[in-house]
C-alpha cells in the first residue's frame, strides 16, 4: 500500500472509531436532515443510506480511498475497453452489449437472435435452457422477474446441476417435437452442462441452439451453425446476461422487452461512467459495503428483495459478488491486508422474516441488511402493495430502533444498519438498471480493494480434482495419491 492509501485507511479507521461511539438514532438526532442528505438517486433507483453508520465525513474518507486507489482511472479503463482483467489479458466490456452504439458483432448477433425468435416461436411450446453459473443465473432471474412480459404458450425450463434430477425435471412432460434445446456455455467445456446437453439431445428435441464464445465447439457438438449465437471473451460469464446467453429471454419475452432491459442497463452505465464518486449510486453503495466489512467488522450482508419476482436475485448476486471479489491477492499478486468481499446471502421478504430474521434482530453479530422494494405498480390483489411496504419499512425501522424491556429474551438491541432501495417499477428497464447497478458496485468494491474482479481461478481446483476422481467413481482405478478420507469415500461409492 502506498502512502496515500495508508493515509486514507487511517482516516477511515478514525471516522469509524468516532461513529462507533454513536448509535444510529444519535446520528438522526445530531442531523435531522440526514434522511434526505443520505438518499441518492440514479436511473430507476432511489437508495436511502441514512440507516447506515455513516455520515458526510465518513463518506469523504471513503472518497479519499477511492482516489488513492485510482477509482476514476480504473473506471475509465473499464469503459475504454482496456485490459482490466490482467491475469487473463482481457477487457471486460459487458457494458458494450447494451451500449446505444454497440460493436457491429453485437448488433448482428442481436438481429440474428430476434429473427430466430420470430421463426422458432411458432414451432415450439417449450425451451430447455442448459447452462450453469453465469450461463444460467442471469436469464433464469430475468425470465422470472419479467413474467408478466412473456409471450403466451412457451414453457421455459432450466437445468444446471449435474445431479440428474434437475435435467429429468426439466424435460418432464414436454414434447420433444415441440421443444428447443439451448445449450449455453461460454467455454463449451463445462462438465455439468455438456452432461445435461448430451442427455437432452438424446431425448430428441426438434431444435438445437447454442450461446457460446466457442462456436466451433458448439457446431462440432451438433448445433447447426445458423443456430449458434456467439458472445466474446471480453464478456465474463457472470456479466453475460446481456448477450446471447439470454436467447431464451429474447424468445420467451415479448418483442422489445429484452431491448428495454438493455436500455435500462445503459442508463445505469451512463450514470456510473459520468457521475463523481460522491454522487455515484454504485460507488457509494460499494463504499458502504466496504465500510461495514472493513471498518466496522460486519463480514456478511443480507439481501432481501421485498418482491417475489426478484426472489432469484440473492442467488444471482452470490455469484456476481463472491465469484468476482472472493480473492486473497491484489492485482499484482500480493496478499491482501484486508478482505475484498463479504458474504452475500438472502431471500425474498416477507418470507425471510419468518425464517432467519430472528438472527438479524437478536443474534450476537450484526449483519447489515439491504432491502429492495418495488415502488411502482404491483400485480395481484391491490391491497397487498401497502402490506409489502409496511413490512419492509417496519423491518428496517425495527433493526435500527430496537425495543428496550427488562425481559432480555424479548429485548431488541436495535442500532442495526440497513439500506432501503426502491426501484421505480418492476419494468424491464428498471431491472436492467438494477442489475447494472450491482455490476458496477461489484467493480467499485474490487477497485477499492485493489483486486481483479474478472477472473475466477478459485473454481478450478475442485473441477480438476473432480475429473481425477470420476474414473474411479465409474469403476476404474483410483488415483494413487489420495488422502485417506477421500480414498475411503471413493471405495464406498464406487460401483
Ligand atoms: O464456475 C466457474 C464458471 O466458469 C463461471 O464463471 C461460469 O459462469 C460457469 O462456470 C459456466 O461456465 P461456461 O459458461 O463456460 O459453461
């Protein structure tokens, strides 16, 4: 760490020590205008950070760290297509997939997807989408979230897991003659996806399609060239939902919906690219995550969308944040002095209230909470909307205010931090903006920590070992150098 960075951290620690002596309610007493001052806007999103243990001097200290880490320089590198993924020598240009003037190969692929959607829709009543990780979580979330925007009569099934029950469920009850199989894999080498794809191809689906950065491999596997939709090595798997990876969305959502999603994301890109750190919603949100984790010692946060249609967001965010920033070394390969990533977990509210909110209110450790509400129209019974809002607001307030009583079992310490975010509607554009917001927040966290968020070598070792163990579990010889525990399990499980 250089002197500027050290100085910024000293400032952060001093501000955290100052604020540590105050409760959240003290902060509201000291500054009655705090709710307004700490509420920020970006396209389609309003975020209220006033129930976080921060104030203007604390955010200024975070800004100083951002400057010391060259936040503006790295953001410029990201948006200029420079090599920001240094270990893999790649740019990270997911933003270009939704830019108003995208590269020609992006436009061409999008036009091919739209044309394919038009022709295939009349031939099918089901799509089976096979992919895993970034080739699964994004389109699964988008289709679930935008259900009211779907075309009628096309069932979309997903399978990711190599546990055969997943793919068995995915084809159950479908007519292969009316099914499109889409194999989605950036590398087209992922064991789980190819195992599932071989199985479904043998079932005889009428149409085959693929989304991949390795088109030759998809063609060699049997997908007609005309149904192979490329994406590129400058699109990371967990940043790829804006690409052909979402072919099933382009088909199963009404015309224009996927474009609106891209346009909403582009609005957030412009906000992030053009707004100074002190007013940038993704940057401030990243600073607060870092602050909670590194300055205040809260290593996890709970992500609670108060929207059933966003129930898959926590799973999506687990990959985005933890696969991006779950790193132990800096860009230069030096061990980090501080953690770059916390633990993301959560579930949809209000269900989560009846599950793990006990821990959030009365557990020994504080876990900051991020609540998301849809401030626009809601589906279903009209009277439910106010109830959803009442619950979300009440939880954030209860976490902060607590309840004092002589009965320690019924006591709530309060003074627990939360952020309340509102999207202006559960529209395609707002969903695009929300997901782009999270991408940029993840990037900013990486910049603040000095790491590369775009590689994922941590997933490789387990994959390699699985390949080494597979022959023995299929009845072949076991590797000779196994530890005693693994060797015993191989003996127990081998046929
Ligand atoms: O789990 C590692 C990973 O490489 C993810 O980053 C990626 O999203 C997923 O596997 C799927 O990879 P592919 O799209 O190449 O099948």
